[in-house]
C-alpha cells in the first residue's frame, strides 16, 4: 500500500504471537489487507480485540456512500467532497468483492429506477453564464488527461469537481440549471475517476466513479451511467479482480442497451477485457466482435455523447490487442502451449496498428505510452526480445512527459521480464536504460489493489 519496507516481514508474527500492537495506521492497514485477501470484511476491532481503533487517515472507498438513490442522497455525498476541500488528507482504500458491488447494487439488480431530472432539459432563454462556462471547459479537461496522463493534473480536475459540487450544495437553482450542473458533475467525476485510476489511486478513483454514477443517474443519462460502470469494470480487471469486472461489465452492458452505437461499443470493449482477465477467451472473442460490429454500423443518424470523442475503430482494435496479450501471457504461464503464442501474435499485430509510435507533441501521449508498454510486453512474452526492447525504448522515452503510473507499472513489468533474459545483447543494452528512466520518472510503488 505504501511501498516495500513499510512493515518488516517478521512483524505480523510479533503481533500474533507476542500480542504487540503496531502504531497507527498499521492496525487499519492490516485489517484492510486481510479483507482484500479473504474477500470479506475484517474490522480493526475484530482483528485487534478492541485494542486499536480505526484510522481517520485511511478509510475504505465506500465510506458513507450507502445512501438512497435520490437527489438528496447524491447531495449528501457531494457535501462530503465539498467539506473535505483541498485539505482533505484521507487516503481512500480500494474495495473489491461485495463491498465494491454494493455501491452500484441498484444497477446490478435492475432496481435503480429513474432519477429526478428529465434527460437533457433545455436551458431557458438567457441561460446561466457560469454553467455555460463549466460546460465549455469540459473538453479541455479531457485533453489534459490525454496528453499528460492522469497523475499530472488530477488535483486540478478534482478542484473543478469540488467547485461544481459547491454550486450544487448551495442550491437555489431552477430545475434546468440544476440538471446541467449535476450532468457536469457527473462528467467531471467520471474524468477525475479515470485520472485517479491512471494515477493508481484506486480507492479515490472508485469514490469519484461512485459519485459520478449517482449524478448521472439523477439526470437519467444512461449512456454515461453505462460508461462509468464500464470504467469500474476495467479498473477491477486491471487490479486483478476479474469476477468483479465481469459483474460490473455486464451491468454496464444492460445499462447501455438504448445508448448510441459508440457508447455501447465502448462498454462492450470493457466487458471483453474483463473476460480476457478471467481467461474466458470465447466470451472475449464474441464480445469484442459485437463491439466492432456496432462501430461499423454507425451511420450518423444518432448523436453520440461528446465524451465518446476518443473511440475509433483503431482504438477498439488496440483495446482488443492488450486483451489478447493479457490472455497470451496468462496461458504461457499455465501451459506454454501454442494457444498462448497465438494470442500474443494476434495482440501484437493489433497493437502495431495503434498509437505506440506517434511523435512527441501528438496529443495522444498517454495512449501511446500505455499501448507501447503492452506491445513490448507482448513481444517479450513471445520471445522477440529485439522488438520488445525497441518498442520499450519508445514507451520509456515518454516517461518524462507523461505521468501515468498505470502505464509505468507495465514498464516495470517489462523490466522484470527482461531481467530474466540478460544474456540477450538487446536486453543487456536496453535494460539499464529502462531501469534508469523508471527510477527517475516512475519509481515503483505498489498500486492500491
């Protein structure tokens, strides 16, 4: 959670056998780690027999989120963000299993119902110029993420989220203005959640996503609700929780049934990756194919959500590409058979068509680094070490400009792969360069699981 060396490997034996009590916040951290590993809640009181209390600095991501799916419930959650402000020192701990699914339970069991506001309420004449400014600012915030990675500007985007939350908290707006503010909160919250995910701050990401989902629900923006559920699914799969990812991804698919083709295709691409993480290659192939068909069927007759600007045929192919690499690497570890190599070959071919080699200055720098890292991992697993080093170098060269711990974690994995292959001349030449770049720009810190 806080990196190697926070707790000595022998310390838990002293806690268990000697009855010693670690300093705060270690009791909370220990309870959290055990909860994640056991798949059930283990409280501080249960673990330490009442001798230690909860930590005010470390709190689960679902703290105080169990509220009614009403405007009042959403406003109570928004109030917590506003009151926390920029001086909030809480560290939100990522949740999984029943805890994660509970915060979106109404979308899992189909009981979410409808929100209070009519979808896309038309603004009255002389609409509020402040709300106009908020809405016009949204596309620029998304470009910050695309070019610089989630970690660089997350505090700024979080401040924008709180600013809109403050306007909602103050109240007194006509229904059309309130609806626009809540929709803006949902869009900024989704973006902040994605950036926190990219920054490997998984508990904070879950909290942003959960709040954004509440807001999107209140304005009955089902495509955005589905998009947020898809993000939660992708995050869960990336954290190594495929069962959660599938449950969330299938809920996203149901929520997206009436959405425009691009939004549905994006949701299906997230569900496909969840199936890949679970090793369900047939479901992966079917779902990926359905996403591709939806993109191909677009005829311009339906307006696509503005926030779906990034999705293209090639983007879908590259998402499938790292799904194939994920499955190929897992298969190789299991049996080393031909199926794993076939998956790796398919994945690297798809990723070769993507953004990995776009020049510096192109606005897709984070995508380029992420896809390049996956492509290098695919070549490394396949045994093409020259290509792995060549493409790894291109990705590593972006570390000084892109702050994306999610992408950097893949490069750390590449370095681990290459350390086992140091007899190869390409590896001997490239590995020290990669390790130096990672040490300078992306020191390894375990992401919150």
